[in-house]
């Protein structure tokens, strides 16, 4: 297994380098340049030219590419042209925020999706099954940014004006913490404040995928519980709970693990919209701002990290396969 | 009292009751004012910053410009207590009791240092081209007296000095090309009524009042703390405003005005902005080469309708490039909305519908058809393009609307690779200097702003006369002639000057905003 992981990681190196080169070319091909950010009335053309020179943008493209690759490989991600600070400082700020948000969303996706899928499979064709099917298709068909806006509208704007609605069930529409008074809270108060801010963004990001996972889980579970070994388990008098959660679940989870690897890039790209709507200072918002500003170093560094996360996510999914399914061997 | 933080604290208490109890009181929120914008600040250094919100923070909060403007846009003393002005230069006498926030006095050496850094081409400072293109040298006379020499006489020379000095003792060791990435820009040491406390990137900037700020510059601010928040999504920002989590929303869009007017606890302010929308015609294109044609295209449009329908009346029709609130604005009558006259003018210019397909053709049969470009990030611009398309179709002109991403649009506009474009122009100061936009010497200059390529001797003459005028009356007459000439030349269809809108919580008193900016009076805001 270790050899397998090592081999996969080695394969990942040319893959990420290829992705990086592709991103570099695409970004350079897009019209516009970072100095355009600074164009406003009365800025003389010579000033713009001098800015480009100060930033090294006047160099030929292949020189820029090799300089950038060289510093990248040595761990220097360069300097943001729009934010005026080192890219590593930006990433250090933003990565934890994105991991918190997408980690919570991932938890919602799989915990909620698997639980609902099991319930629906066990109670197939019941009223509950039908309601959940309807509900999950309804939620699945909503785009995440629209869902985000609706959540804000309902849970922070409208319910705020309803007298009897408890305050703690209205949620702040933006930010990671309260802007005023956060510092004066104790440890638990801070934690509660953070969780309170996390509720709407993580639901917006996770809930529609959870609905999809529930669909997959339902059908996969239904297939498994019709198999002979489940009938055997029931016949030997095991309680239903043990049959489902111990014997059926493990096999039913196999297709879901594939989804784990697939959902990671999906989550990261979904985070782009959700982070913007909720003013969540994560990587998604950073990469969008950077693309619009043609902030090349930031675009490159964030793309690199996204690529790494996707590669690692898929690797984790493949390793989980082997853990769950004894038929799979990677030697 | 802030509503959202209380709700959060209650939630906090629910979870924290066993552990620590709820320690937070409302003292902090009572003294702090939260101001939100939809974009992050850029650099708290007047030498390198080019962002308008950031520049308001620089000029009204963190630093002390030599002059400030009053509400009639006349220069008033600020860091300079008084000045001696003659036709060759100006001598500023500085207040002696203004200090950098690290304790050092603000002196004439700081002013001269800032001027020299700005003038050094390696700095790539926008101060030089925005304010100082008609100032040639600075001389320190004594520690609190500095003299500037002009390149020539002009009518409103003090307009060139609405910028603050930066501290020489901190920045003199930074090489000019490195100033753009100096740590100072994100942790500035200023001299204004507020001092820098914290910048949480992408989230907030916190400033605190300077308790002993000199009375001669207006005295200390009323507020203890101002916290700027950055929320990109307009709906989220509106929601935060309505729930009271934000005291001032400085990024309100016209379509949100009605909801804010209905809401309780919040009032809506609006004032004329420094931004106008226009349709720029590429004058080099034979289709648009004839000024009669360009005037006809303007007359085909109903600007009143655009303002009412797309901007909810938060704009005024534009007649030219000088803002209606500016002392040099000439009140000329706009080109009328008159489709019949537009059609007649197009006929006279040789554009007639020769084959009966509803689109006009010239003598050789080329149809009057062009691409109208705009960027899709701004829905109002896209809407303007579509309304214009419909209005032009009614006079037999076919516009194909093409929307693209902002940088792509800008790159094509800069390269003069366009037929017509819906764009806006923002004034970054109160000087009237449309030279780079409309002078014929700029028409074919790479990267210049005369992207339409206008070369009109009457416009040139009027502009040169106005810029060289030695007194305000002569200048005003020349700017009037310029406005009339520009209207005849019509390189742009000037559409409208926008209003700027802000939502202000009823907890705040003394809030006044005008074309000088959202933050112009922040030192006099008061929290109930």
C-alpha cells in the first residue's frame, strides 16, 4: 500500500506541473493585464508602463514563465500584484478558512446524505421515502448561489423581523466572526460565534450535494439488501439494525466513496460562489478576485493548491476503497 | 444597540453558559461604527494607492492633505494653515502642531519628500500625473514652510495640492520602485484624526480616533473606532444593513433604494457622484467620422427614460465631461431626444434606407451596422446597451450588442479595437482636466485616454485656453466654450451623471455625504 501511495504521489508531480503550465498559458492568453487595475483618469501612460516594469511584466513571456517556475519549485510563490503582499501570506490566511468551510460542507454532504439514503432504503415506498425523495430532488436542482441568497433572505433578513422567532435561530449573512464585540467573548463564546457564522455558508455549499448522495445511497443500499448474504444474516436471527448498519452498509458505501473523490473539486468550485455571497475570506473568493484583477501570481498559486487538493482527494478515495473492499489490492 | 451581535451573544451564552458565562458587554459596539463597502481597500499610501474608497480613508481619516475642499468645492486650509499664491508658484505655511502617529512632527521635509517621490518616474506614482503635472519643483524654506513652482500660470492652481504628505523618516529608505510593496501600505503611520489599528485581509480594517488631534484641523473625531468591512455580494450587504449589523453601507445600488426607504432604523442618503456613463464612438471609423451622425445617434436616445427605468431616477442627464456640481460646470442645454431630427440628420449625412430592409445604407450600400460593446459585470451597462439598441433600431441603425468580461473590454478599448462602447468615467479629484480624454495630441498616442480618437480644433483651442487661463472668470468662459464645442463634436454620447447612494443607521447622527465622498465628514459623525 505504501508503495502504491508513493507511486501515485510521483505520478502527481508531472500532472500538477502540467496543470500549472496550462494555467500559466491560459492566464497569459486572456486579454488585459494587472496594471489595468490601476487605470483611472489622468494616470499617464508612462506611469502604467513604469508599473509594469516594476512588476517585471515587461519581460518576454518565456522568461516570466521560467522565472516563475523556478521560484515556485523553491517554494517562493511570489508577490500579489493586487494585494501588495506575499502570496504565501495570502494563502496562509485563506486556506484554513476554505478548509473549515468545505470540511463542514463535506461532513454535511456525507453524514446527512448517507443517513437519509439508509432511511429511504429501509422504508422504501413509504410516505417518508416519498417526501424525502421529493425534498432531495427539490434541493438538488437549486444552484448553490441561489440557495445561498434564499438562506440569507429567510434566515437573516426576514426571520429577523418576526417577533417570536428565537434570536439564536437567525444567522449572520456574512463573515467568519462578528465584526464588533468578538474580541470580548470568551473561548466558548468565540467558538459559538464562529459556528453561528458557519451555519448558512456550509448548508448552502453542502446541502444540494447531500441530496445527491442520499439518492446514490438509497439505490446502492436497496441493491445490497436484496442480496443473499443479507437474507442469510436475517435468517440467522440478527437484529435488523445490525443487518443494515453492520453487514449491508459497508458494501453499500463502495459507490459513495467514488463520490468522495469526485465531490472535492466540485466543493472547491462551489466554494467560489458561496464564499463570495457570504463574504467568506477563503480561497474561492481569492481566486475569483485574482482572475478579474489578472493577479497572475495569486491565480497560479491558488490553482496549484486546488490541483493538489484534487489529486490528494482522489488518492484518499482510492485508499479508502482498499480499506473497505478486501477484493481491491494495490500491490 | 447593535442587533446582530446581541443575537450572537445570546447564542454564545446558550453554549457557553456552563463553561464561562457570557462576558461580552455592549460597550465596544456602542463606540464602534461599522462601515461596509463591496470591495477591499488597496494601499494606505497616497503615493501608490489608486482605489477611490481607500483614497477617501487616506484623505479624510489617516492622513492630512495640504488642503481640503469645502462643500462648494473651493480649497480650504488643512495641513497648510495659509498660503501665498502668485503666478509662478505657491508657498504653503504648515501647522506646527500636527504629528505623525508615532509622535514625530509633520514638517515641510515630509511634504517635499512626498513630492520628490511622486515625481520620480521609478515610483510610478499616480500623484504625479493626477495632481502634479503642472508643478515643477518643491523647495523647503524652513521646517514648516514649503514652496512649489508652477510650470505656467493656470486658473485653479491649488487643485494640484489635494494630497497628504507621507512620513519621510519611515519611507526614505524604501527604494522608489519598492514603494508599491512597502509594508507601510498595509500598516501605515498617518497624521490624520484616525490612526491605523488592524487590517484583517479580505475582512476588515480598523481605525481608532486620535484623542489629541489638533483643534486647528477640526479637533478629535467623535467616534472612538471605525471598522470597515468588505462584503462583495450586494444582497448580503443589504441584509446586513437591514438587520443593523452595519451602521453605514457605502455600496448601495439604485435598485435597492426602495427597500431601504421602506425599512425602519435606516435612512437612505444620495448625492451627485463623480461618475458618468457614456457611449464612446470610435471616430476613426468612417461610420462615426461625421459629427452630424454622432449627434444624431445621441438624439435618438431618450436619456430621461434610461435614468427613470434603469437607475430609478438616481442620476441626472449629462451634457458633457464637467460634473454638474463643479464650479467650472457650464449649464448648457442638452441635445434633445428627437428621433425625427435624428433621422433627418442621418438622411443629410447620406445614410438612407436604400433597399427597404429597415437599416440605413450609405452611397456604396454599406449598412449602418456596428458592434456596441460593454462588460457583463455591470448589469446597468448591459441594460443601457440593450435600450440603446432598441432606440437606434427605430431610426434605422443596427447595433449588435456584445458583452464581455471587464478586462477584455478594457484591453480592446485601449487598443482602439472597437466600434462603440458603453463605459463610465470616474473623476478621481476636483481638477477639471479633460486634456487626456479629448485633446487631438492624445488621439493616436498609445495607451492614452482619447480612445475615441477625437481631433477637433475647436475643442482643442477651448481646452488650451481654459487650462492656461489665469483667473477663474476667464477659465469659466473657456470651459463653457469647451462644453459647447464638445457637445457639437459628440465623441461620446454623454448619458448621465450617477448619484451615489448610502444607507445610514438611525443610530448615527451628523452624517453628511456629498461628491467629496462617503467619508468626507466622518470625523463629525456621532453615535447615539
